């Protein structure tokens, strides 16, 4: 066991950890030692082959197939320097005031406070609207059909620079066009003196001490800068940024269930995919995969529709059915249009993270009738969009037959129904993991205060998506960064005050 001394240790290097590292980096010039410990490896230019299964294995926890305890859904989260920002799609939305004020209602957390933080990262990470000429046909069909039906599609701002339209954002960008924390914030932090330690898994937190193991490199990635083995790292402050599954799990493993809400109130925007087959080839693989969304059914039904593009293996495993129908659809891959249906779930105490005897996270997530009704609405409206776009036939979950043909378009409400929505038989996935260490100003209800300080634990902070007291209702990474920025400010404040 090696013993080291640092002033600040940050655990996890995703949207939260990368942001905190960059914000605290100027302290290195004052002689402070800061370490950013990351379980995953560092990806260099030559490490990304864009091969679907290979890259899923390299980037994701359990190749992207982490399941809930009921095995009804999967969770996508990355293990890499840059965390899930390495594989995210880069759609960049600001937390709506309405969610902040009504659904979150955290005293002290106001839009006046958050606005400049959002503006900082919108600029730093190059968020902008893509020129319309760069939008591919899969996206364009959605936009045109929404307009035809009288819906109001919106364009996603994205955070790319010199994008070559490879379309494989979710396998990690092979040309680093997406401006994740591994491209923007972490290199800046390193330049200023923050030490980034890859393949360093934090096993336990103690008061002013982090216990970690440096692992041998995997998948041909570069080795950790620290020799393999066990470490005891003494530190003045610890900032947990391991994400909405691993931060609550680490706290539970380290301190037990010290708060009744720890690990609870987890939300994740559960999502499923619909596919339409056109009778001609459409450009679906080249270009940014996600250009538009439709919020028309958000307020009334709690469901959001987004364009999307699943790679062949992922698509095949997300179809509801087996055999010749699947082969038939997959053989027309370059004729396919896709839509993602996301439901805006609400924080409930029964949904959350616990740990097993070894301290590994277990995710508990149950759907209620409101969630299922939201899914059904989203599936029906997506089916309408497909047929308005001119699809020949579609594949929709919650339907008895594998295909719905264009001639059946008038019967969508009968064909897609709740009796056919069979949990465990259909593929539901989530990439927006939120909550578990919810913030708030009432220590009876919240794990941290509104600045990320863990209640009852000195020198311990949380700065990642686990802080969300409820779902964000929009794609969450910018909100994670804005909150992490605020936590970094609190750390600096506490230092100055000698707290
Ligand atoms: C496929 C995909 C697409 C997405 N697309 C979008 C999008 O377009 N727009 C959007 O807003 N959001 C998107 N998201 C969500 C977004 O990426 C996350 O909300 C955000 O990255 C969460 O930030 P975080 O810091 O909480 O966690 P993460 O970014 O997941 O970072 C957590 C890090 O902690 C590390 N870690 C965990 N445990 C330990 C440990 N014990 N020791 C050391 N390190 C540890 C992990 O390896 C990981 O690197 C997407 C996510 C995925 C997976």
C-alpha cells in the first residue's frame, strides 16, 4: 500500500469531474496538489476504430448493458477519462427555469445564479446550431413530417468543432469533434497542474482519505501514470464525481446508509426506439445523428421525441421480436429512419441505488402507469410521424405484429396499446442517469446542501448528476457542468474561510 498526500482529490472525470478539475486548477499555481482519479482509461487518436462492438466494450461499463434489478431496462454509462462525455451525442440544452423553480425547487439554486454558468459552458464547449446543409435525411424526414402534422420540431444545439459527420458519436468520436470534458476542460486542467490518474478505481472514502486501486491497462489503452497497486491518499478535500450510480454506491460502501434518502430518488429519462422502413435508401449514417426534437407532448403526457440513429448490433437487440422479421428489417438498414421516445420520469423514493455485499451498485427502477401511458403516447405519435414522412412500414414496440404497414396508418391507436406493453420483453434503455444524492437546503431531506457539501461529512462534496433532486426534463450534461461549477466555487470559498 502506497501513501500519498494531496490537497484535493476528485473522483471521476466526466461532465462533473472534468468541470471541477478545470475550475480548481488555478489553485495548483498556489502550490496545491490536485488529483483527478478516473477508473477508466485515456483514449488517444489511434484507439478508436469505430467498430461497434469493440468500442462498446472499450468505453462502456458492461459494454453498455448494465441492467436494473428487475432486468427490464439497461443503462449506458462510460468508463473513461472524460466519463460519459466521451460517448454522449453532444446535444446541449439548458435546464428550463420551470423545472428549476417548480420541479427542483432547491432554495438558493436560482436561474440568476445558474445562467452565467450555463453561458460559460455554452461558449467554452462551442455549442451552436448546425448549418441546415449538414443535417442528414434521417433527421430531415422527422422535421418535415412534424411540420406536416402541425407539430413544432426544434433543432438541438450541439457542441461539435470540425465535425466530419462520422455519425459514431456514441462510440466515442474518432476525431475528437465533440467538445466533451476530455477535449476541453481536462486538458486545460492538466496544463495548469492537475494530475489525471487513469485506471484508478476508488474503492472507499474515509475522513480526509481516499482508498484506491490502480489497475493494469485494458483494451490496449495507455497505462496509468501511477504504478499498479493499492493506494491510501490523504487529502484535505474530496469531491465525488463518479456519476449517479457510482457516487451513491461509493457513499453507501464507505459510510453505510447514513441518510434515509441516500441512493434514492433516482431518475433516468427511460427511452425506447421506433424504426421505419422507407422504400428507398436514405442517408441515416452520415452526419450528426441527433438534430431535432419535438416537445409537443411534454406538458400533456410527459414524453419527448428525438431523432436518433442506432448502430446495427444495438438496433437488432432493441427490436421486439426474433427470426425472419428481424432479418428482413435489418437487411434494409440503409432504408431505415429512427425515433427515440423518452419519458420524463419523476423522482420516487423506491427508485434508486443500493449495494451488494461487495459494494457493487444495484439499480432499482420500477415503472408506474403514468410512465407506461407516456410511452404509449410517444410510440403512437412517432408512428404517425413515420407515416407522414412516407414510410412503407414501421416497427413499434407495444404492438402485436412486428410490422405496421402504411395501409394500417389510420388504426395506430388500436394497434399500439397498453396490453402489448410487456416489460422485460421490450427493450428500454437510459443514458440520462440522475439523482441518488439529491441536493437541497433541508438536511432532513437532502444528502448535500445546494452547493454540493455532503451533510454531516466535513470536507466531502458531490459534483455530478447524482445531485439532481428530480429529472432535468432535458438532456442533462450542461446542467451537470453548471452545478459542478457551483460546487467548485464552494470548495474555493471553504478553503479561503479555512472551513
Ligand atoms: C450514450 C450517451 C449519450 C448521451 N447523450 C447526451 C447528450 O446528447 N446530451 C446530454 O446532455 N447528455 C447526454 N448524455 C448524458 C451525459 O453524458 C451525462 O448526463 C453526464 O456525462 C453525467 O455526468 P457525470 O459527471 O454525472 O457522470 P459521467 O460523465 O458518467 O462520469 C462519471 C465518471 O466517474 C468514473 N467513476 C465511476 N466510479 C468510479 C470510481 N469508483 N473511481 C474512479 N472513477 C469512477 C466513471 O468511470 C466515469 O468516467 C449521454 C450519455 C450517454 C451514455
